[in-house]
C-alpha cells in the first residue's frame, strides 16, 4: 500500500488553523484514491489556543511550541505548508527539527531581511490612508485580504478576523532572521498574483531569500486557501508527489 500523503498547515497573522478548512477538504476530495493525512495547527493565541498569555513569547518560543505540537502529531515526515507570517516560523523548523519535514511550501509567505522587523517590512501596506480617503482599518484589511472574494464571502471572512492574535510584540520586533540552513531544504513558494497584502514582486523576493527550488503561481489574492482551495490543493498534491 502506498504511503499516505502527510500535510501540516500553519496559518498567518490574525488567523488560526480554521483558515485551512477548505483546502484540506479539497485535498481529500482531489487525492484520486491516495490516503491524505492533514492537520492544521494553531499557534499560541490563535484558534484553539486563544486566551493563552503570549505577551512574553519570542519567535523562537513560538517555533518551539509549534515544533512540539508537530512532533506529537505523528505526521513526520510531512509537507509543511505555511501562509503569510508563517514564513518567519518555517525556517526555524528547518533549522531545529529538519527530520519532521520533507518539503516546505510557502504560500505568499513573508521573509524579512536580516536586521529588519516584520512591522518594518509591512509598514507601507499597513499605513492607514489619511482623511482624504477615509479608509478605516477594517476597510484596509478587507482590501488587503478580500479583494478576490464576493461580498458574502468577504463578510464571512471579516467576521472571523480579530479573534486570533499572533504572539507578541516581541515576535513582531524580531530582527535576527537566518536563512542559511535552507540551502539544502526541499521547498517551493506559491505566489498569489492578485495579492494586495504581499505584492507579487515582494513574494518573488521572499521566495529567493527562502532559497526555494520551485515557484508555482495561482491567480488569487492573499487568502488563496479560501478563494482558490481546489487550485491550491492541486499544487500541494503535486508537491507531495515529488520525491
């Protein structure tokens, strides 16, 4: 019997494991008889871990908790799929517990240059427009995350935001990013060509910094797992079949 296709999923900032539900369902539906084992994880402060005290956690603390959860999940070696701010966690997994993962897939993931914080990278995208435009924070988030959703889907997604909190100011102020350990890690980057949060040109730069061997392109905004789950699932299944 062929070995199961094992996937682990890690969400981005302001979201939780719930964001992957549509893509995981599509994986099972589109696996063509293959056995799929998939689990979406929550970081401290998010999803099933809401309410945890995350005020003092560093990026490395967050990564250590995720690694412990992944090691207990009996998915190794898996295809580890990260989204957005998960790009700050996956390289730490690659350096600390490489045996847990056989391939990394970054879906519109951020990869700040060494010496630069996530907040500094994102400042141009998060700047709230002045009074001339009247854009509120909610409108800005809707524009960045929901630009390829219909009104009903955007309303539903926006209602889910605001309940999950990416751990700590400490994590957002991290500058000690290290990508040297990624040189020999099998990895791919999914570039979302309609992304209004991380523009495609940024994603190309991040993919280079993460030293991926393959790039895939998907005609979607930042939330490709919600708006194009079947397309993303096809890409992930292809990645899982690469030796």
